């Protein structure tokens, strides 16, 4: 899924902070789709936020989609 591709792209990049310091970052992604998951942009943002927190609870490097019928849809970890 797209979420896993985004997580992998973000995670493989190292950032030079200067003074010999390198930062490695990761991401968790939550998303929802309009009109499937929400009737308004306000609801869409709330559903995406709910999916993001589900992804964070599942662990680093995960993506979750909000699904009205199934609550939260799990994606395997990127990597």
C-alpha cells in the first residue's frame, strides 16, 4: 500500500545535522478516504487522526487506514 511506500521512503533517508551528527527518522501514517470513510472534511480529519493513533499504538513504522465498516485497517510494517 501507499502508506508503506511512504514510510519506507522516509525511513531510508538519513539527514546530516552537521558537526558529525546524523539523524535517522521514521514515520507512522494514518489516513482516511473521502467519501468512503467520512461525510465531511472535519470528519475526515478526525478519522485520519484516529487511524494515526492506531498506527502509533501498533509500533514504529506502521500505517493504518480508517474504515467505517471495519474500524481500523491494519497494514504490515514497512521495511
